[in-house]
């Protein structure tokens, strides 16, 4: 069969009773149930949760019968279709809240590859919403609050997350103009009051912001953090000494 993004595509037999040996019933409160005919060989290799449930559920008929609750039938449909090879989430026109809901399902069913895909799509979607001139007062007033709320949702959906997930999520910050990275006063106050650690982070961010404003000119602060971090030009703006890394690069180029 054809492949999608390097993965086998089994959509021709998706939800096909003839080629399946698992019957999954998904229930949403006040909206009834929806059933899926699935194949063990596909779902158990991708989901640790489904693998465990299939092993633990005796089969008294042709199908192993499993039941799950959901808050959104459409999200569950996307989840099962992804397992069968419909991997390009960009074609689904999902919002950040949709991706957050899908992330919860992927985590519940322990599908690590899907978690990675969701994070990458969330980063791309969030960045695509940034105005070409995000430093304008109008953009700050109309969009930054919703942007940071979306970033918070994705970070929170990781439930602490692992290092790999957090590195991918850096894209939500690193591609922003440096002078737009800082949180507004209300969010900063919330951070300070959430915990002792939040209070410490609030103080650290405030000090680092003041130092940054002293070390980068206004033009450079409008560049993305990523472009500045990856630049080979690195020196101390206080004493103008070239850093060891930058000096080594200059010697290599010379």
C-alpha cells in the first residue's frame, strides 16, 4: 500500500469489519456512541494503552471489544485515522484547542509519535498566526494575549513533559521577535503568585529583561531570538570582548 510521511497507509481497510479483529466503542455523554472496527496488528504496535487493553481483554467472539469515553467524537476519529496512515494533520485545519484535545488523547493512549506530530503542528500553527509586524501596539493589544494563552495550553498539555517535547516547544518562543517574548504585567503577576518557584522565575525574568535591553540595540531586539542565538557574531556588549565561541568561528573562517 501507499505510504504517508514514511508510514504505511492502511486507510483502505479503516473501520472495515471484514479485515478487523477489534471493536472499539467510543461514548460521548448525551451524544451517543460511535464504533470502530480496527486491526490489532496496527493499533497495538502504535499504542501502549491499546496493546495492554487488548492483552487483558478475553475474546469470546471474533472481535476483542473495548470501550472508551470521549469529549469529542471528531477528535477520536482523527486519532484512529492517524493510526491507519492519515498522518498529515495540516490537512485537518485544526485549531490550537483542537490540537490540545488531540494531545490529551495521544497521551491517554500513549502514542508517542502522534504527540511529537501534534507539538510540531502546534508550533507551526501558532507561528503562522503572528503578524508580519508583531511589534505594533495594535498587534500587542489584539493578539498577544491569545498567543500566550495558546502557548500555555500546549505547555500544560504535556503535564510536565519530557525534555524532547520541551525542546520542540521552544519554537513557540525562539521564532518570536526578542522584544515580544516577555509576558504582560497581568501574566507576570499570575506567575509570581502561583508558587514560590513562580515568584523566583518572575524575579529572574525581570532582571534578565533589563540586562537584555542593555546588551541589544532596538534593531536587534526586533529580530527573532532564533536568529540571534544562531548568529556567529557573539561578543560581550559591556566590555566588547569577543566570546571564545565567536573567536573560534572567526579563526576558522579566516
